[in-house]
C-alpha cells in the first residue's frame, strides 16, 4: 500500500497519518547526512507495513539528495540489512559495524 508521507522539517521527522494516528521517523542532521534515530508506529497502525514504508521513503529521500545516513534506530538498521542496496548510503563509520 502507498501512504502519503509528510516531511515535517521543523520537527525533523517524516510522518504518515492514518485513521487519526501518526507514525513517524525522527532524524537529526549530522555531518554529511542524517541520523535516523527513532521510528514510531502506534499499535493501532501496526501490521500494515507503515514502518517499513516510512523507512523506505526516508532512505530514498537521503539517496536522492546525495546524503548519507546513520541508522541509529534498530528498525532502520534492520531494514537496511534486508535491503543491502542501501548500504551505499550508510555513513562509512557505521558500515564497519555491519
């Protein structure tokens, strides 16, 4: 399923709003990229693939802008492990741990 993603630059997060609930992936700018820190999917939105959709969108956002990512969030790190084509945009110091 395709969900509209809102980029809330002020609060540094990507959001999906469904049925009155908000799922989000928060980030912090780091030298040369973005640190994807935390992914939150409310229980009422669980099981719909919303977390994976958010992560995919955030990784594509970084890739299209030539940014590197630091997957501090374990959900983001696991997604990258399952989709190794994103390894190319992971900050070099983070790849050594993988």
